[in-house]
């Protein structure tokens, strides 16, 4: 049965690979991005099942209009992929307040705007699948990425709770936690660094930028394979609450979870000592 996908950030990187993967299996796709000109040209042979819509996810009214256009064109939305986002790197004290707000407006509030626009249609259908692109940075913290990680941790908390709220309507929510994938994420066209100078962080900032510049386009993750994984996962009857993507993300997740469990048990007696007991 042909389905309709609504994909944000669909013009490049992981997003465009998901667009292609969904089209390849014969589904309809609504691909959104701030600029869809190249995408429309690149995939012109799929014009009968592809709708390209310019959308800045920070604009809630535009998100509502894009969803309305999608329903008008294809009759509904079966799969939402919240992929739009970028990385605001830099140590907390080096990132201006305005840049922090923009990071959350795109990575968190933008995701919420699109989800809020799509959910009424999915509730009406009593079915739907939502993939929220988080990051390994939404599962563990990274030195020099406190703002980006904070935004992705917010996506995870929102998604985990939303999943419980909409399950009664037949809507599934899966959090995708990619590791480092070979996209433009770390190059100047996407990533941003803090601009506030602080001598105490000079060496750390220099080391971070050198490391990431050298790693850009050398990451171990394959965007094509991640897109295939997401499309294949959508077709499953039982989908995971979290989908960890990449051997690096899997390794880091295991270490972080094992450390957390060990610390939890180490402090278990202290945790239970705070319970209220009658007469004490």
C-alpha cells in the first residue's frame, strides 16, 4: 500500500537520502526545506509522487500550510520525519544567548511546530508513524557541544512523552540517534561555533575545531544506509522506541548506559534514604 511521507530538511544529507529511499519504494513524498530548487530539479523524474515545499520550520503558520498542501495533494500523511536541524557547537560560555535561542527554535520548537501541524491528520486517520531525528548527542553529552546536546536531549524527552500520549490513536514515535554520518554537518555550510572569546577555553576550542575539521566528510556513517534503515523500520509492525544508528553511536551508548547503571547501584542506598517513613 502506497504511503505518504512528510520529510523536513529534505534537500541534503540524511534528509535527501530518506526522500530518495521512500520514492524508490513507490511512496509519495512531501520534501520540505528552506530552498527546494535543486531538490526539485534533481528528482524531476518523480514529479508524479513528489511535492517539494519551501519551509522554515521556525514558522508555525508555514508548517500548517505545508501540511494542508500535502493533504490536498496526496490525501493524508502516513509518515513524518523531523530531520531539519543543525549543530551549534562551542562551549556554553562561548555561545551568545541569541545563538542558543536560535538553536532551540530550529531543533526543538521547529520540530514541535511541524509535529503539531501533522498530528490532527494522523489522529483523524487513527494511524501514523513519526521519526524524530535526535543524535548520539541527545543520549550523552559532549565537551564543547552543550547547546546542541541540550536541544537534542529536549527532542528525546519530548518524543518519549509524546509517544505515550499518541499511542492511543495508533500513532508511533521513534527517536533516531545517529552517530557521526558523512554529511555536511561538520562543514561551514551547516555547523556553527561560538563567537564569544574566552582565554580559558582557547586551547579547547582550537583542538575541537581542528578535530572536527579533519573529521568532516570522513565520518564512518553512511547516510544512504541510514535512510534505508529508517524506511525499512517504518514497514515493521513493532518499531523501536529508539533507533541507534552507527557503530560509533552504539559503542558510546553502551558505555554511557553501563556507567549510568553502575552509578545508579552505587548510590542506590542514598536514593532510597530520602523516602518518607512514618515515625521517622
